[in-house]
C-alpha cells in the first residue's frame, strides 16, 4: 500500500529506473508524470494518442521505443480525456512489447495508472492490464473512487506473471521506505480494506458529465464523450488555448489549457464540483461560446 497513486508512481519509478532511462508518456498526459520521472533520474519522451479519439497509437509507441526505454505510463480512464483503452488495444500493446523486449533484450514495463477505474459510465469497464501485458504494474488510489484525496491511501500491484516479480516487490518495499513514505497511513490501510466494494455515487458524476456535455456540444464545442473519470477535454474554439482559458476566467469559469497536458488546442474542465456550480456555469458557457465565435 502506498501514499496514493502519486506515491505508487514514485515508488515504482525509483524501483525500475536507472539514470538516463527513458519513460514514454502519452499526450494528453497527467503533467506530474514528467516530474515524477525526473525525480528518479529518468527522462520522458512524449508519444501522441490518436487525434480523433485519444486512443492508443501502437505504431507511434513502437516507433518511440529505443535502447534506453524502460517503461510506458498509461492512464485509463484518462485524465484529462476520460477515454478508456479497450482490451484489443491493450493486447496489441502487450504483443508489441513482447516483441520489442526480445529485440532489445530489455524489460519494458507498463505502469497502468488507474485511480479512476471505478468511475466509469454507460456500463463501461476498465480491462485488467495483467491479462494483456506481462510486465505490468497497476498503480491506483482511493483519492477519487472514495473521494479521499487528502488521506493519501493507494496501492501498487505487480502482475504475478512479471519477470522477477519478487525482486520487483522487494525493490518497491525498499523504495517506499527510502523515499521517506515509510508506509501508507496505517489507520487508512485498516479502514479501506473493508471498503473494497464501495465507491462514490457514480450516477452523481454521470449526471454532471451529461449536463455539461449536452450543454457544451449544443453550443458547438467539440469533444470526445468521456467514458470515465471526471473531466471533459474539448477542443479550444480559439487557436491559443491559454487565451481561451483567460476568456473563460472573465466569465468566472476556471478551465486548464491543453498545453499543460502536452495537448495545445484543447482545454480541460473538471466536473468534480457541486451540481449547483455546474448549473450556475451554464449561462456563462453561452456567453463564452458567443465571445469565442461559436454561436
Ligand atoms: C491520472 C492521475 N494519476 C495520479 C493522480 C494522483 O492521485 P493520488 O491522489 O492518489 O496521489 C491523479 C490525481 O489527480 C491523477 O489524475
């Protein structure tokens, strides 16, 4: 167990990286990945997901793998796009990695960052990465599914079929200690063991997604409908997404420019706020759409 998914990512990266190792991150990405990799002497290489769908581009990932690559971080359901990677794409990823591992004579890990795995909509589910990728590690937390971000409770899990899995686990336990986490909060470890079947009311998040998605698309904003998580990632109607974020601010709506996620030309909305806040923003979105030339 770890101090959240952030702790689990840092523990894992410290365990597997040698100085100069490369980690592939998929844009749009959770920006902290860059800093986490840097913490442990690694460098990141960005690979873009598919422009139309934000799904995995296996050929682009394969082309980015080189002699220094050690890992790929994937995040499904994704922050900021809300997409879930389907089993067939995870299988293609796993098959490609097996091939590249043989070619390079090097272990290539997949870090599957899944804190939103229980926040899915329209009967979507998140496939278990272990069924498709042998050298896979799941990192997750209860920050989102039990809405306990301040309690810093999560875990990492290594695929039992991984090469040298015992060595990895020993390394992870040691790294948790030497990074100064020492252990995940003890009281929370006991509490959440009884809450494994529980999660926040998904219906509540889905209602928020639907109100915003329906309103924004009716105003001409274009976006992929999220299958999970609590974010929308529409195209920015202005070429400069920072300028667009400033415009929304004038209407007291706070969004994050896409360039912060390695995806200029988009912006992120977080809908993990009360429904009254979302409803109160709807007239402002109409004004924003008008100012940005959508209507
Ligand atoms: C994709 C992703 N990974 C990891 C984290 C870190 O979560 P935790 O609070 O469990 O450290 C977050 C939090 O926003 C996130 O969005």
